[in-house]
């Protein structure tokens, strides 16, 4: 059976858990305390030298890391990945946007304020306003796109929506105010209505 | 003809220019002064609401942004993308690693020290040691992998190498010391020996 090394509050991990749920793929969940060094032990670094969750271990002992790469692996050939070449690339465009221009701001501010309990280092305190500003910039880009589209690519639910939903739907835990983003909120409701949707901290059956 | 909106010193842009050179695809280069707001004009934001280069414009007027997505689009079906499903996902693993754990440190420190001329804001001054430390962490991960492999995926030059070469080969411009990374240096020499390789600031013919 597939093994997923993960941390339940992680949006990056949730992307993988949500897709596996929606594809009906069974897996064994190994929960790691990422804020207590569990991904930097010699055993874990042998699985993923980048030292991050989510990481999957296949039955043959091979591994794959980075949420976007794991999503891609499991979605190939399914309805979650567009058949059109440009739409496939647009899916990756939004997935790279999420990892570069959204996650480092929205997810990191949420982690600082909500997951690790709000005690910031002096550097984090100094970075907080700029990270918050850039988080809103990412939300502005999403709102502009969703004001004209039902889903991110091809007017159809898919990987790009999973990637962007994960941290957007918990952005309020980083004190981001989503009341001013009606298109994002309507899209989040559409995402949550998809078959086999699961909440972020739900363990596999 | 294809149009590429770009900025020559950008490693993200260079990834696309290098692949297009190696695929023999002709394009028109439009150079933008990204540090003077050229990617945040209404005209450019209509092309790419994320407001970043590289962005490509196809002949039919459609656009694609994010270097990783552009690389994927052009590499599909070519020797630059593995035919094996897991190797394709491993390619994306390294491309996401580059955008999340490498570029924000190595490329940003290089931009601060080399491209924009070394005058830092107080926040940048405070961030510099941590960004430098994380840049070396990324180099450590690369060195560990390259000590056992000739290229990042499948022992064969491909997209993951292009993505990681772009900012690694100019890391010295951010004052990163590569003398302690013999495997990275040997790999960079192998990358530079590939057919139709071009330097970072070379314009298309």
C-alpha cells in the first residue's frame, strides 16, 4: 500500500489527501511533527533529502516529494488533468503561482499566527507586514481570474483548484479577510461541493 | 511567431530561452525593465495578471506564464521530458524544489547583490543572512543528489537540469561560494556542454 508522510494541518499535505480521496486511492498515513524536527532525521532525509512533507513512498520503496509533483503523478490520465496541451500548462502555471506567490505568504502567515501558536521571532515580526501584503496580492490575482471563470482552468474542477484551495480556504487562520473577495468565496463553495471532498484534517478511513 | 516577454538577467527567463534554443524554436524577444515597473502596466497585466516575466504570447493571442509551466509546454513529447511516469513527476519535484527552496534564496540574494546594485532596504538587510543560509541548504541538497547522479532525473539531461542550472550557475553573483560543491560544478560543466547551449544574456539570432 502507498504510504504518505504528512502533517494534518499542512495545506500542502491536504492537496495530496484531497486528490487521493477524490481518486479513491487508499494509503497509509504517517503523521510527522514537522515543527519538532521530524522531517530532518537521518531516516526521513533518506526518503526525501529536501526534508519536507508531503512525501509519498510507493510499495517498491521509491519516493516522491513536493505536493505539486505528487498531484501531477496521480492525476495523469484522470479527469483532474486537462487533455488539452495548453490547459495542462495553464494548470502548472497556477500550481507554480501557488507555490511561489501564494503559499510563502498566505500559508506562512497562517503557520505563524495559527499553527505554531503566534510567538514570532524578531525577523518574522519584521517580515509579517510584507508577507501579509503579498498574500493579499495573490488573493487579488485569484479574484480577478475567478470573476470571469468558474474554475482556474478550462471551466472545470481540477488540479489547479486543489492546489489553490488548500491554503486559501484556511487563509482566515492567518487573519486574511476574505469578505472582500466574493468570487473567491463562491469558487471555494463550488470546490467544497465536489464529490468525495474532505476537510483538511480528516484522516483516511 | 511566438513572443517572449523577458528580462535578460533573469534566470527564470533564461530557462525558457535555453530550452527554446535547444529545441530550435524561433521567437521574438520583448525585453522589459522589470525593476522599473514594466510588468505592472495595465497592458502587461492584461497578458499576465501575475505581473511577472517570463510570459509567452502565442500567435493566436493566448498567453502562458511561470517559467516551469512554459518549460513543460514546450518540452512535452521531446527528449527533454522523461517518458516514464515517475520520472516525469520527479522532474516536477525538482522544478518545484527550485521555485520554492532555491530561487527565493539564491536568485533573490543575487538580485539584491548584483542585478539591482546592492542598495538594500532595512528589511532586505535583515533577511539577508537567513536567505543566504537557505540558499546554502538548497545547494547542499543538490550536491547530495549530484554526488550519486550525472543529471537530476534518469541520468539524462532534461527540464530539471535546465530549471536548476539557471540560477545555480550565477550563484557566485550572490556571493555564494561554489568551491565546496564539486559535484555541482561537474554537473554545471556537463550542462554547459549540451548541444545548442547558450549563455544567460544571449539574445536570439
